[in-house]
């Protein structure tokens, strides 16, 4: 092959290498955008008529179906009510973040019999105390998914994942207006595609596991009990408890 031919071949191959990825990327982008639009249309149609009250009701029902206690309370009433329930449950030590308004409100409402602690030191410094003497952990959820009864929690230095994982009782607070109908809605509304938290925890009930005989055990890998406080001041979004059917044996576990 002559020098001229080799040069022409090199130029042609270089142009192909330059153009081919761009063309492929355009096609892939168009296909991805079309798929995104199709998925968006599907979920938008599904939740077109869902109200906030319906989202709260479904969120509550889904959590209660997996042994979670759900309390729908006003912003003024929830700290005292949860403090009372904690005392009645025999909780003596609870770890929470007093730097946030919700944590400070609960700490201020606790009776003397219940001690509030903050996560102010590395786990290595108080691991034994944390695992053996803390009865409950309190966290504030970033948002939630009504379709699955899921809490979306973003741990930080003041309330790391340990707070919701180690104590036998986890109390999570969520504001009703942060509930999304489903995961698709949460991803879109919170713009996860633009940047997700480095540590995102999704909780759909207390810790549970089953052996080969399908015997369910709670607390094997985390809290044995989960309390969820849904905060709302609007009667229109408070769920109405459905009358219990006397022939109803309860939801499947």
C-alpha cells in the first residue's frame, strides 16, 4: 500500500471514530428519553386522582400490615403523646438529634424517667453502651413512599444509620406533606438524577427474617419494633380508620 493510500485510510478511520460515537450517543439518548417519557406517563396516570389523604391512608395501611405502629398526630400534640407512650413502654434511654427541631421537641417533652442522649462521639467510644443500654432511637425521615409504606431516611453525623439500626425500638417521624405516591414520584420530585445522598436508607417495617420453615422472627438484624409518627395539622389529610371486620384474621405477614 502506497504512502498516499495509507494516509487516506488513516484519515477515513479517524473520521469514523469521531462520528460513530456521536451518532450512537444521539440514538441512545433519544431512546432513553422516549423510555423516560413512557414511564412518566404510566405513573402519572396511575396517581392522577390520588389525594394526600389517600397517600397517608395507604402509607399507614402498608406499615401496619408489617407490624408497625403508626400514629397520625398534629405538630403540637405529637411530642407529648410520644413521650407518654415511650414512658409506658418502659423506655429509659433514647438517642436522638437535638440539633433538629423535631429531636429537640421530643427531648423537651420526655419525663425524668426517660433519658435523652445525643450521638456526640464515635461509635468506638461507646459501642457497649449503645448496644446494651439504649432502648430506642429517634430519626426524622426525609420523605416516604405511600405505595409500599417506606420511609426514606438520610443519615448524617448527628443521626447516623446506627440510630435506626441498633436500638430495639426505632421511632421515625415523617411530615405528611413529604409523602410521595411511589418511588417514581420520589425520584422525580426530589431530582435524584441530579445527585443522590451518599447514604440513603429505605425502611419498610421492623427488622424481620424467616428460617427454612418460614417462621418469621423480628429483630434479627435490627429493631424489633418500629413506631412511625405522621405529622399533620390538616384534618383533611388524616386517615380514617376502617371498621374491623369481625371475620378478618389480619393481614398476611
